[in-house]
C-alpha cells in the first residue's frame, strides 16, 4: 500500500482559508433570508407606490396611522362616508361647498303658528296698544330656520308688526308681537319655519 504524503504547509493554509470562507457564507445565509429571523422594514426601504390597498389587511390602517389632512376628497369613494361615520358637530359650515346642500337634502319643513291677540280696547285714532309677545314653538328636536309676524286681518288698518325674532332662551321657535289702534279688531299670528329632525 503506497504511503500517503503529508500536504505541504501552503496546502494546509489554503484548506483552512477555504473552510473559514465557507463557514462565513453559511453564517451570512443563516442571518439573512434563509435563517428564519425577521427583518424590520423601514420606510426608506419601500419604493413609492410599492404597497397598495390590495396588500393591506382589513383594519390594519386606523385613523391614528393617517397624517392629518393627508386624505382628500378625491381619495374617498362615493358613499363611503355616511352619517354613521361622522362625529356629532364634525361637519361645520366651512366644510360644506357652496350650493352642495339644497332643499331635497334637508329634512321635512314644518310651520308652527301661534295667534297674537289684539289688546287695543278702542279705535280712538290716537292711542296705540302693544300686544303681548306670542311664541310659535317648533316640535321636539326640530330646529327653527326662520319666522315672521303676520297680520291676518288688519281691521281698520291701524295695526303693524312690532317685533319678530327667534326665541333666545334655548327654545326652538319664533316670537312676535303687534301694535294697534284698531279697537281689538285686528288679527295676527307669529310663524316659525322648522326643520324636522333626522331619523
């Protein structure tokens, strides 16, 4: 049997270098994609437009993850935001485009009416008498839009509206009064135009 020849020192050094290099590559692979470790992806590592809606799990992006004013109207699908998604008083007049809200978009309009009594006792053509203030009140939960004080029957025509204004004590309604020198013959009423509450 032939006697094995010992490798030279140079060969031994080369073999050691080869083993170390292979071990280094194996270590690098184990630390990379094949090693099972998770790699945290940072914002700078994602190309613009690489992540679309199809790549996002439902509910994975919440309002806290969205920068203020970063989502404009063009990014919202028609009908995607309804009354149920809006917080109370979150939509103010400044957020509504001119002419975007019109009568059919509002609730039903109702008219509340209250009579105004003519308190003048005698048509003496000199003394005018102011009536008491009458109030037309909107139905519960409705909002007053406008109102008026109306002369229904002028009597001897010596009658005129005295006041006409919204109620200011928290009641949704309209208040009005008249002044007359008609001897109690005039007839008047105060009217409140009310917007019915939503469903």
